[in-house]
């Protein structure tokens, strides 16, 4: 029983965050089903490959009575990366929709040619960080229409490094399948905040109540401040790192309210650990949490995989960490508590780490179960900008639902659409919460940015003209299409539009790696059922943007001049086999047709 539970946990928590399948099955109809999970499993099992065992993960309930039952997939005792399934059941107990992997030929022999020690040696060759035996697992890698027996390795990376790497190799020949970073990041040197879009301080209620007043902590969300107490912690790699301690710095005034003054002055000591940053982060993360609970119609719903979700403000890194503003890795500097912690010009969401696996943020910073991290930057504080907080929170939502990451493969080559749509959805819901299509006016207001926001959902970006292979740049044509359709609706219908998109995300839980058109079709189909008047608007918007009927990534070039990358991307990205999982040579993201 314990081994079965460990396998289930490995499938549901470890593999799911970046899970991807090349193609998936989708079904709609009306079939009566009993109200228990076992009956739902039997029903959906008829649609999944016969050799796959489906194990219930949980159930999502919506205010209209609908339930979505989610399943993890196991193949002969091995976790299946990307093999999950979901069943949507209405209030009358009628199965209305199911998503599941398509029929794929699984390997007949699950005994690997490479044993675990040999696999660990091969995997370690792809990482500069140590890889321990208990961080190596055998599983099924399902992608690009192929099921492969694979060894997965998770290098032990210190918490001082904002990165979490997963490496996969073929279990028989040792070929590298992928080497990807599971941490979701916002563009570096950019900040987002309220001070520009809404410069007047207002007295507003905390969207989520605290368990105890004055703690900025509750059952769904915990906010911490990164405070430098000169702490040095040993790592598993033979060196130590100077890290901050996570504390609650925000205190209540005599009125019983938070009446903290903002302090975001570049280079000022008081700004490095200001409690207003922690309060701002909690307020906006709580606002996002209650927004999604509202879409689900259940104020008690758990929206993210981790409960409570931890958020960290004023994140700074040790000088010499290699990830800060001072350049190269230097262990002696990284371990020196007399040096100040360096600015971190970024923000990111890190997915949960399964039980028994090395958790850098848990071991070094005490943040178990994944979390959101907002840097105290060289010029501005990321946690001050609500747009940034909403964006990173939506990454946590995508992590529990669609699990979009990396690249997909179609007849035009590789496409960054999964990662781009992850970014696009993060931007879309950030704008929906804020009520503003401009993202990060404060964080993007740097001198080199000319005071412009980070991105805008009101844009003329299309496929293929604005496709580069960089996920943030490639996101705007998708998010822009969604925003154009939403903007044509009444305020009431906009809420229904958002709820339908969110429900579709919950139903399609990481069962395949979609291209733009595949996910667009899922969203249009969902609206056809939930808000029929909005479906043709979204379809037309996706068509105008070149997403539907297909994002044909072929650019015509009439002369012999170099093909220029889109201005917002600055360059084309050429992903390799390690980041895409393809065999042989990795095709490009854009083709050029000389006319």
C-alpha cells in the first residue's frame, strides 16, 4: 500500500508540474454516472489505454453543481508523465466531458537496460549539481505521441539558486530526453506594482482573513519577509550559503489595521526589508486567490496545489551565488555573512516538490511545498506591483490545471506555445483581476523601458509575424485574442467568460502538450456550453490573431535581407533536444519561405 501511495504521489505531484503529452483524447456527451469516484474511474477508464490504471486524485466542485474528478495514471506500477485524466460531471450526475491520453503504444518491457546506478551516472553528467540515488526515479515519459521508459533525475540545487531542474534520459540507451527548469520566471529587470496605475493609497479590506490577526497567514496563504540575520546554512554540496530568514515583519497599528508606509527607494537600507512589501504581496495574492474561488463558486475551494501557499517578499541572494547582480559563482563570497545580500531582479513561482525529494527552498529557506518569490530589485520591488503578484499566482493555478510548459511539436516544427500560453494565461488573468490590459506599469517603468508597461494585451501581434520561440514574447498573440473577445462582453458576462476558461483549465489537467489552436479550440468549446454568445467572439478573435484554424509558422521573405526577429523578442530562440524531448535534431520554431 505504501509503495502504491508513493507512486501515486510521484505521479501526481512530481511529474505533473511540467507534464506534457503530444496528443490527447477529448470527449463530450451525456452519460449517467454514479456519484462515487470508483464509478467515474470505471467510466473514464473505457476511454484511456487499457494498460493504464487511473487513480483518483481529487474532486473540484463548482457553484453550479458541476464536479470535475481528476485522475493520475500508472502503467504497471510506474508513474506516467502526462498521463492524467479528468471527468466533468454535472449536478444531475451526468458525465458531460472527459479528457484523457490518446491510445498510445506503451513499452512491453518495463525492465530498463540501464540499472539505477548506471542511470544516475548518466544523469549526473548533465548537471553541475549533485544527484543522489533517492532523487532518481523510473517512470513512463509520454510525449510527441510516444511512450518511453525513462529515468528521471532531480539535482540537489541550493535554495540560493532560483532554479529547479528535471533531467530525463532513455532508460535503455541513455539518450537525453529533456533537461528543463521547472521554475516559472518573469522577465528580468522588470517590476510591476500599484504605485503607477493607482498611486493613491486606499484603505481596503484584506481579501483573505488571517488565522491570527497580525500574522499575514491563513489556511490558504502565508506571506513572509526575507530578513538578513547573517544566517549561513550548510548545503549538501560541500559549501555554505548566506541566506535570509523568513519572518513576519508587518505589524498592526493601534487601530487594529495595517497602516504601513511604503518605502521603495533604490539602494535605501530601509527598502531592502520593508514590511509594506510583505503586506502588498499578501494583499494581492489574497485578491487573486479569492478571485479564482469566485470563479469556482466556492469560497472554501483550494485553488493551488499547496495549502497554504507560501509567498516571499524582498527576496535577495548571496553575493557570489551566480544568480544575482554581481555575476559569477564564488563560494567564498556566497558564504560570507558580512557581505550584504544582493538584489534579485525577478519574481517566480516554484512548483511543489514531492515528499522524499530534495527541496531546496524547504531545506534552506524553510518554504516547503513550492511557493512564490518576489525579488527586492536594483531599482524597484516586485511585490509592490499587483500585476506581478497576480501573474505569478496564475502560474500556480496553471501548475495545478493545464500544467503548460516547454515546447510542442507539429507539422511546422517546434512551437513554444505551451510555455507561451502559460505566460499568456498568467497575463490574461492578471489583467482580468486588475481590470486593465496593461501589465506591470510600475515594474516596467524603468529608464531603459521608457516608462512602458511590461506587456500589453491590446496589441497587433499575430502568428507567424510575432513568433520567436521566447515564451513571454510568444504569449501576447494568445492573451491578446482572449482579451479582445472578453472586452466585447458586459461586466456580468466577463465574469462568466473567465469562469468558463477556468473550468476548461480544470477539466484538461495536463493531459497533453497543446499547440495554440488546440487550447484555443478547447476554450471555444467550453464557451459554447457555458456562454454561447461569447464562443463566436473568441473564435473570431483567435482567427484574426492567426491562432485559428492553425498557427502556420511560415514567414514569407521577398528579398535576401536577414529575417528580423519580432521587436518584442529581439532574437529568435533555437531550442535543442535537451529542452524539447525530440529525437535527433530539433527543428526550428519558424520557417522562412523565400518568395
